[in-house]
C-alpha cells in the first residue's frame, strides 16, 4: 500500500522505521508538527519524525493545522491508500480522514477503551495497572473511540517509569502497526467496535500534576514519580527552590517520619509520607544536573527535621 505516515516525537520513529523496512508497503510522505523552538537559544528544530524522513528522502508535510487547504490538496494529490499514525499531536478533521481509502489507523499505547487520550502510559503507571499494551484502531472524530484492528499486551514492571514502558511499547507496537497494514491490505483484518465498558481517559499530565503531595501514601508518591519520569518530571520544594525527583524507591522499613520530613544518612535519604517513608535515589536541584540523593543531601547539609514541600 501507499502510505503517508503521521507522527512527531521520538516514540513514533520505531514505527516509521518498521514501515520503511516493510516490503509490502511504500511510505511516500510523512505528516508531522511544524518545527518548534528548543534549547536555550530557542532555535527552530525539526521533529524526530521529520529528521528521520529527511534521512530517508521522503516528502515532509508540516501543516500548521491539518485542516489547511494546501495540506488537504497535497494529501489528495499523493492519494495514499492508508495513513498510519503514531503520536502525531493534532486532531484530524473529517476532510482529512476521508482522503485515504483505508482511512487513518492509529497506534495507541493502551488496551482500548482504557486510557483514551494524550498520556495513556503515564496514567497506567500512576493508577498502578499491572498490565497495559497497545492497540491499532481506525480514527474517527471522537477521542480514540474508533474500532480496533489489533492489540498486544505488556506487563508493567514494579519500577518502570513511563519512559521505560513507552520505549518497550514503541518497539513492540511498531510490529503491530506493520501487521495491521498487512491485514488491511489483504482484507483479513476487520476492525471491531470498542466495548462501552471500561472506558477511561488519560489527559496530558501538567507540571502542576507532577507536584508531590507528601501527605499521600508512599505507594502513591512512588507511582507519581515513575509516571512523571521523564516528563513532566515529578518535583517538590526544598528551602524555597524546586527539586526534581528523578527516582525513588519504597522503604517500608522506615516509619516515624512526618510527611515531607527528611532523614539523611551517609548512603541514603528517606522522606516521610502519609504512610511509610520513601527513599530518594536520584534528584535534580534547580539549575543543576541529576545527582545521587545522598550526594545532594551531603552538599546541602540537611538539618534534622527539615522537610520537603511548600
């Protein structure tokens, strides 16, 4: 099939690579978000998908909005059979959805109808799910509500961050997306409607969502840090400055600390929660690089009774 691939971040690149390597399909163009400012100089930088497409010599479409007439006209000229999508980052209007004869097929990183939305992996980790997965589905105008072609499952490990889990799902999901394209082409795959039960939503996590509430139970705090790693990054406040929490560990043997209270030893740092303590493993002070929590505590000379939090 002639394919136009839509995607933007690094997590979409494995799927693009898999489709480029597929003998049965030809990726003739990619659709991605416009170049965006990045870094201290705020210079415009192409998306990871655009960079990979440039390496492969593929046409790159960067519409400011997918409803732009010039974009719709060019997509019509290309006449793709199908448009596979991975984390494109913009809503597609009906005028765009109707162009490819097999529609737009999204690779979504959850077991639909669970965790529809922009941050399915983060919410799965935050909720304490033990199993998640990926689904391919036909895009409709609703939020991730279209009929499903295929699924795969993936266990969530006890210390998985969102980044860890998303990396595995992106690699496994790339194979699922190619298999879905194969099945659509030969007519062996028919999408099935999502069940009405089990629907949950996964909106993007904000910086405010990543602020740790030390009165919450230790398990909740640990899940929050894992869910917000690498982005938006869990954080707290120490001596009036923001302190990012890069890695924590559960420490059920430590009790007796008030919520947010620090206990710094030579090799470890513990902090109280609404239940038992958690251990701080890696932190990142404001304006500095990540470091071991024990090294940070020695540097700032944590005093007895000092606390984290506003």
